[in-house]
């Protein structure tokens, strides 16, 4: 099981969950690409017309992107979790804001569409030290807000043939692919069968090269929220490293499900 599969696997305890992601600025070509490729805008929650690829039907594209569509176009920094009972949504937002204000913006560098394990993702071409440190800070400094995973969630992830190191990370941080096991990636497909990737990569690679003309800047932490287990994640807050905050509303019905 890949990290993308593991993130999608939990379906048991807890209702409202939070995650800290990297996502492109909503007014960027990268954002437009992600919404069009996955077929959903995670701010509005509305469907988007998907890309058309020669030799791949619209139905197949919808199927190939169904898993990452639920999460929105992103890279995980702090994996999804429920809040501990003694902490509020406002407390968590304040902590993410404070962490963001400690950061300095940096470039992701050039990205490439590549097969990562069993799925296609966008990955940096070179190791990025500031990026690794940012992910580490998100995992560690926000962990006091994380409610410990229930037995069913842990068992699901332990069934993914984890290494001893990954199992130790799962036990300590609630997720096996963090810290030294973490790799920045923006997931574009579900797990693929042999040969499914060739047409997709052929179509994706020249388009990503064009997007690389405007390199992505890591300049904010994005809070995504899942109003109920299995529901699509929504981008609700973007905390800029410069202290700016952009808020995106969810419906009252979604917010009331936090309990």
C-alpha cells in the first residue's frame, strides 16, 4: 500500500477531520490545472470539467482520478486527524497561523509527473531541504492537537506491509509516511494497473513542463477539512508565511457536524 492508499484507507472512528496541506494559490495556473485534472474545486466543492486525453475515455479519467479528487490537489504536510476534545477549531487555526508566520517562502523548483509506487504524482526533481523541514515542523509542532487514532484505523494501516520504521512512526505520529519516510508528492491518480500510466504520462509531462515556467512558491500552510468520514475535503484556511489569512467558508450544515 502506498502513502496515498493509506491516507484514503481510514473509514472508522471520528467524524470531522483536519489536515495541513500544501496547495497552489487559488489564482494560479497550477491551481487551475489541479482542479481540471481532478475534476473538483476544493474551495467551492463544485465539480470541474475534466481534461480530455486522447485514447482515454471521460469515464476512465473520472475513475482514474476518483481517489485523489476527494482530497483536492495538494501535498500532505500533516496527515488528516480528528482534534482532541480539549482543543477547538479556533485553537488549531491559531497554532497553524503561528507556525506559518515562523516560515520563509521558498520555491519548490521544477516538478515532474512520474509514477510513484502504484500511482502518478507530481514530485520535485531534486531534494528540497526547506520542504523537508517544513513537513517535519508540521508533523511535530501540531501533534498536540491530534486525537490518537482508533484501533481499527491503526489495524488498517498495519495491514499495509509496513517496515519496522514505518510501524514505529505510525505508533508515535499516527501515520507511517512522515519525517524520514515522507516524500513531497501531489497525487494525480488512484493506484494503477500495469500499463495504465503510459497515455497519462505522455499527456501530462509536456503540460507540467509548461507550468514549470512559473515555479510554485511554498508561501502558505493550507487547512483542509473533512466534514464527515469519506466526504470530500474542503480548503477552508490559507495561512500565509507573511501573516496573511484567507478564509473559505463551508456550509453551516458541514460545520455543525464537528460536534
